């Protein structure tokens, strides 16, 4: 594998516009680390691509040598698909351009964008792209796997809002696909995951939204079963403007949590309402009726604040393990 990575480096270094990082070089250690600390691997070469031609060169070299290859956008893959041992990592983190067309409510997103990159650009036009809930997540991996978040009920999955892809295929060709051109590939990329190619650009639909109502509350252990039964029946007919998440966990020891609930098993409800605040009030009140009154809060928050609220809870470097969600 070492010989293969050296062969790839030799074929790239003369004309590669980005960075080529090998073990022992300055910047390599930072570049090889991904979000999930459970996955610590040592690639033989990290190719930080500056543009599409760099991606083509890296894919071509990988194909010619047969080297194990991973593609990295934000590095948030729980399973560690963003990296590999001894092989080549095609790193898109330098490709984070976002171009917004406010009138058409469309955007073009480069393959290395983080969710925060997209949110910052689209919110300047009062628009949103439905995505995940942690701003330092890579958009590519999220979209190609489907993509769920706060706006899923209102606007659909992230992949539902993609209208076109540009990608580099295994033979290093640049291919575009949409509902009319290469429709089978377009179908596969919208939620089918990786291994169809390296997506270098997404064309996506945007929707008008700048703020939401955020409501939260805690239900004691004795009421959890009933709460889940209410949630099941209530959400089946609830308006798409309402998103209601429930986490089962131990309550934190903070001033925001009633003393009698601290450290105890609770159901933590987080709800957002994306429509008119007054119209949403009856639904939020009904949903929070089984929560401890002292734990309930409701406020209007900007979309950018909503999208970064979970960042602190999911920092880089922790050892993450998810069995179900």
C-alpha cells in the first residue's frame, strides 16, 4: 500500500493545484483526523483538491494504481468512510463555493461544503436548504445518504431537494445528471450513498424561511410511555409545519432543569414550528401538555441559530457510536 501511495504521489505532484500530504509532513496530522474519534486511521496520501481537475487527476491515479480510496467532505461519516489506512483520501474541503440564485430559489453547492457554508450563503437571501442539524457536517455525505433534519416534514429529505449533480466517475470523466439526463444515475445518487463517483457540485432547490418557533420540555419517567403514545397518534395528523423530536435520556444538572428531574430518566421534547407563530401555538401547547410545566420554554429563533444549537453537543474527536435513531 505504501508503494501504491508513492506511485500516486509521483503521478500527481507536478500538476496538482491543491495540497498533497503524506505521513510526517506538516499539516498531515490535522488533515487525517475525522469527526468520529472511534475511527483513527493513517492514509498513505491525502489529496486536498483545489478544483474539479484535481479530483479527476486523483481519481485517474487511484484507478491506475488500484489503491484503496476514500472520499472526504466534512469527515462526519460515523462508520469512518471518510478515511482509510494506507490508501488515498480524496479531500474536498477546499471546494466550498456556494452560488445562490434568489429569484429562481436555486443554489449550486460545491462538493466540499459544510452545512454551515450553505446556511450562511442561503440565509442572506432569506432562503434555506433542508439539511442536517450540526453545522460542521459535510453536505455531500448527508445528501447522498438521504439527509434528515429540522425541515424534513416541511420540505422533504435533503436528497428530495436536489435537481442535478455533477460528478467525476471512476474513469475520471465529468458527468452531469438530472431527471432528464442520466436519470438512472440521478435516481441512485438521491439517497443511494457513495461509490457512484465523486460529486463535485449539487444543484438544489431552496425555500423561503428565516426563523422558527422552538419549544422544549421534559417529561418525567412515569409519563414517558403515555407521551410516546400521544406522539404516535398526534403526529400522524399534525401539520407539516410541526417537527417534534423526543430524546430518552438522563436530565442534565443545570438551572434550566427542575430539581426533582435532574439526573433522572426523562423524555426531552424539542419542537419547531415553521409557519405563522400564532397558528402554531395550539399545536405546541398540546404537544407540551405532558411535560413538567417548570421545564417548558418557547421562543422564536433565527434559522442560523437553530442550525448551530447542536454543534456543542457533537464536537469533533469524541468516540461516537450510534445503534439506532
